[in-house]
C-alpha cells in the first residue's frame, strides 16, 4: 500500500492500454478499488474491472486469481468473472470445452469447501449456470451427478465440508434458474428437467434433516436448500415428508427461522392448491403449534409468535377457497381461522410490543371474498358459520386500534407513531370491507356499544375505547353510503355527549362529523348539533387538519342549508385567520370552505361578507405594495394572494346547466347582476397591478397573481367576461417585461374559454400575438434556459389550434418561425417540453388543409420536422417519449401522405442516419411499414418502439423488457 506511485492508477483504470487485462493489472485495480481513499480512482478502477470481467482474457486470469495464495477479495473477483462469462457469453464456449470447464469448477469447489464461504458460493453459482446451459441434452443428470461426485469417499475434504459445499451448490441452482437469461423455450425445458431431478435432491435432504447425528449447520443449510427448490413449483405432495420434518425442526430455536421460511415457501407456491389432501394434512400440523404460539406470546418472544403466525396465514390466505370447498372438514378450517384470529388480537400495541397482527389483515379480505363467491346455498351455510367470527373480528380490530395510555404514547418515537397511524388506516380499510359481509347490523352493533359506553354510570370509560368505536364508525361512513342507516341520527345525538379531553379523540370526533357531512345535507335539522363543536375546534392548532377539513366538507355538502349559520362561521373563521392559528395549507382550505359557504347566499349578502372577510387583507396588501421588496414581505404577499385565489376557487354563484364531465363548459348566468367575484377582482385590480410592478421579476409572486385569475376563470367561466380586456392587457405587459410560464398558462385558459366568442376575440388575439412574438424573440436569444416557458408556449399553441385555429390565419403571426421553434423544442432534454411540442404538432398537422398558412409551412419545412423526429427515434430522445414521436409520424402519414412518402425515403438515405447500427434493408422496411399504416395508431407506436430498439442496439436484449 505504501508504494502509491506503482498503484494501477490506472494500470487498472484507463491509463493502461484498454486490452491489457493481465493478472497483475487486475490485482492492482482491485487494490485500488478496495484501498485507494480517492473516490475518483475507485470509480475508474471499478469501470476498468467491469470491462475486464467481460473481456476474452477473463477466461485466463480468472483461474489464476483463484490460486490458494491470493486473498479472498481477489479470489471472489475471479469466481465472479467466471460466472459472468458462463452466464452471459455461453455461446463463445466451444462444445468440446464443456467437460474440462465442468471438471475445473468441481475441483475449485472442492478446494474452497473448507475455504472462503463467499468464494465458494460464487463458484457454486458459476457451476449452476453451467449446468443450466448444458441441461437437459449435454448434461442430462446434472443434479444426480453433483450429488454423486460430492458423496465420493476419495475426496481430500472432510465429509461435513463436502456436504455443506454440495448443499450450497444445490441451493443456488434453483435461484440461478429464477434469474437466468435463458430464452423462453429453453427455460421450459430446463424447468421440466429440474422437476425430474428433484427426485435426486429431496431424499438426500430428508435423510440429512432427520438424521440425529446431522450437525445444526447442515440442517440449517438443508432447510435453506428445500426453501430454494420449492420455488420451482415442485408438487406439494412430493414435499410432504420434508414439510413435516421442517415442522418438527420448529422446536429447535436455531432452526426456527429457516424452518418457517421453508414451510411458508412450500405452502405459498401457486400450484399448491391442487393438492387438497396434502393441505388437509397440514392443518393439524399448524394447529399443533398453538401451545408454542401461546407460550411465545406469554414470554414476549415476538420472533417466534411472528413466525408461527406467518405459517398459519400462509395456509389460510393462499388456500382458503380450496379448504372451504372441503365442506366435511369445516371444523378444522374454522379452528385454523380462530388461530389466525388469535394472531390478529395478539396482546400489545403495534408496532411497539407486537408486529404480528398486521400480517393477518389480508387473510380476512381473502376469506370474505371466497365466502361471498360461493353459490347461494353454500354461501348461506358459511355466512351462518362466519358472521359471528367477523363480528368478533370487528371487536378485536377496534381493540387493536386503541391508542395506548397518554403516558406510554408520550414515549413512542415519531417513527412508531407513524407506523401505528398506517396500521390504523389498514384496520379502517378492513372494517370498511367487512361491512360488505355484515351490513347495517355492524353499524347498529357499533352504535349500541358507543351508547352503552357513554350512558353507563357504573364505570368510568376510557377515551381510548370511545375513540376506537368512533373510528370504526368513521371508517365505514367515509366510503359507504350511510344515508339510509337508522343509527346515524342517534350517533349525531351522542357526539355532543362525548367529553373530549384528548387530541386524538377530538380529531376522530371531527373526522367522524366530516364523514357524515353528506348525511347532514339530507338531514339539515341536525347540523346545529355538531357545527358548534367544529367551530370550537377551529381555535385549537392541534386540531387544525381535522377541524378545517371537516368544516370544508360541511360547507361543500350542506351549503344550501348553512345561510342561518353563515355569519357565525365567517366570524369564527376570520378570527382564527387573523390569529394565524393554522399553517398555510389549512388557511387555504379554510378559504375554500368559505367560498362554498358564500356561494349559497344572496349576492348582496356575499358582497357584505366578502367585504368584511377580505378588507383586512387588502389593507395589508396595500401596505406591502408600498414597501421595498424583501423576502419576508414577499412571503406575506404570496400568502394573501393564495388566500384570495383559494376563496375564488370555490365561490361559484352560478348554476351549472350540465354537471356531466366532458360536457361543454356552460353555466347559466347569475340572475341577480354582476358576479361578486368579478366585483371584488375589479376593485383590487389596480392594487394587484401595483404589487406586480414591484415584483415582476419574481416567479413566485407572478405565479400567485396568475393563480388568482386562473382559478377565477375556471370557476366563473362566462361570468368572468367583463374582466377579459383588462386581464389581457395586464398579461401582455407582464409577459413583455419578463416572460414567465405562469402568464402563458393563464393565456391558455383565456384562449380555451373565450377565444371562440366574437366579442372577446380581439383582446385575446392581441394577447396571443404579443406573447408569441415575445417568445419567438426569446428563442432567438437562446431558449435553453427556459424549458418551462417553451413547454407552456407549446401547450398554448396547441390549445389555440384546438379551440380557435383562426388565430393562425392572422398575417402578423409568423407561422414559419413558430414551426421552426417547435422543431427546436423537440430536441430539448426535458421530457415535459418535448411532450408539449409533440402535442403541438399533432394538433397542427390535421389543420394542413383548412388553415392555409399551416399547409404552406408544412409543405416548406415538414422535411425538417421529419428529420428531427427520426433523430429522436434514432437515439437522441428518451425511449419513454417514443409514443409521442409515433403520434407525429401517424399525423404526417394521415394528413400529408404524398409529402411523407417522398421525404422519408430521402431522409433515411444517408448512411449512418438515424443510427449507425441500421442496415439499408431495416430502414427500408421501417419506411414501408409506416407508409402502409394510416388507420391504426397503436401499430405505428409498436413499429416505432421496434425501430428505436434497433437504432440503439437493444433489440432482443434484456432491456426490451422495460417496454
């Protein structure tokens, strides 16, 4: 190590001739990789070593690196290089060398049987790879031969060493098969061959596992080997004896984990359900573990209880349908279900004192699905047996969902609290699912328990118990329509009786009220029972998320019943907003809630409330507009603008003519005069312009201003019309001073909603021409620094073509420059920008015939577009974008066929274009395929994917699997 100047520096890493892969250089490079502190040198060494591994010289140096006098790191590299050569370059090995290669590997494995374990494993993997490549023809009884060779008595290695080496080899063989790169037809042959060969493996494994003299390390390895083989889908009945032996081994603490793994893998293979008789024999074995399970739970031995639970769940979850089908064995299956119930209800709080109960939740889904999938008669029988079980499950789950005592919870880490939260969400999902089986009776059951708890005078109840019952109710009410449930009125009546002494309970009360907001809309007389609770909670920062989201739900669902409470809601909300109790995102939700609330009032009431609500912010904004820009007043400005835009997002006083998605954007106008939002916007327009003038070069402030108008336009639609001229003018000024993407996005909204209306066309056309000319200037100066602007510009152009192609008829629009800029944008490295440019061309090409300037530019510059598309497909663009480029080719073929047929032949003519890997025949085939397909867009996408793989040299490789 001291002689730093003689380090491979790069004898390994690149200074040496590229093919100088000698033993000495490999060793130097490995020394550099392991010991050189310089990360740059390490990386160079690693790169060089990767080349060395795949070089022809690897066949020579690998064996030399395995010499006994080398250190394990060097020997390991030699073994790895052999594996890579055998697994990836099998076709390079002459047939007459198979036998000597096999013999050499056997010899090396024997040497290393008592040497380094990591090198032994690598050599075993190399021999496994060789066996898979030679089976079944060149080496028909590979596995039997391995067993025979390692059992030979004349070996220099002791019996245990040989036995462990053989077990290692047998363990890695199926694993190597699972990850091998064998072609599909070979995979089938080899799998069949291995299935036969397991006859040579299992008797040996049984013998070693059951032999009293077998040392623990051997039995451990046997279980791992069995685990590996069952994943080849060995028939379950052939595994019976080994599974039984593995069950016996569960009593040995050293073998426990390996036994669990082996049993679970054997039971879980998809094919196992065909062997019902074997499955029925397994039930008593699993039930026989109950004493060990109880013992483990008593002793707090979480690992043992977890392992036994995994076995019970593997049998129940994978085979519930097959086992339920055996009606005469219903009692033994019910006993298994009860054992799993014990695991669900295992004492302790997840994830602190137990981690097992969560494993069982999917089992309950599966069992329920299987019961409900039977024909009516059988289903009725099983419903009778299992409804009580599922009622018990609800009790168990709600017990598990309970919070620990405040004192205990205080000691939990934030990670444990988060895991517990997720666990409760899983319980919530399970309860919602169980409702399908138990129906309305489940809600009655929960309601009765809650009623007894809250009205009983005998014993004081814990808040945890109340919270869990409410949580169960909320879980169901959130996703299932409880509007017809006769217990909800009672529940709403009980809620005010809950003495809320705790944040978790208060949160759940809030969320439960939120989950019942649709029911409240149908029963408005009950709103007064719960609304005061919600308004009271708004003042508590700890209940921020639950109280604000609940108020928002109530204001959205019940807005037409809230006018009597509006003044109170606005007053409380204003108060908490002024006191800055909530974080930014909750303030925004609160504004949305107020937007819903105000939407249902009379116009003059809305204006009055808006005035009191917004005035303080307007005054603040006026003050901020006078100040010299600095980071803290910027935050305040963005916050106020955010509050306004969230209020305007939901403040919608017009009535939708048609609520169907995808229908034309139409609404009936407001009957009582101008829209309140427009009135307010007109009042603050001057102020907003003033703020803008100081902050024009700050993207966040510009974005916040644009968001106010964008949200208002989206909500108001035609009602926004009076604002169009002044907004167009302001946008034009903003964009001319400092171009920003958010201004283009707002322009796109205006084009989308107003461009087709004659009255609004002039201001929108003027704005469109202005932003286009500014953006074209930006392109001349170099658009690479502004991918977001180019992206938004392309989307604006596409929207213009879609909604109002007339915009492209204007003489002042330089269609040629726009076209050329879009071609340039196709070459950007940012995927969204490229996607948006492709979207522009797929809107533009169909307009060739109807919009004369478009037809002209395609005629003149279409070839340039085609070349850019072919370059992208040839390898310049990410493969994930190929569908977008295929869309352009399809549009060219459909709308400009004669031009494309001329251009594509010319474009593909030059050698090496679009890729040096293509032959003239492949290019010819591609152009013919494309020109033939004018109807099926999916086919064109497939052709482009094939062609791009050819261009990149990836056709027929593992990488194609990414598609």
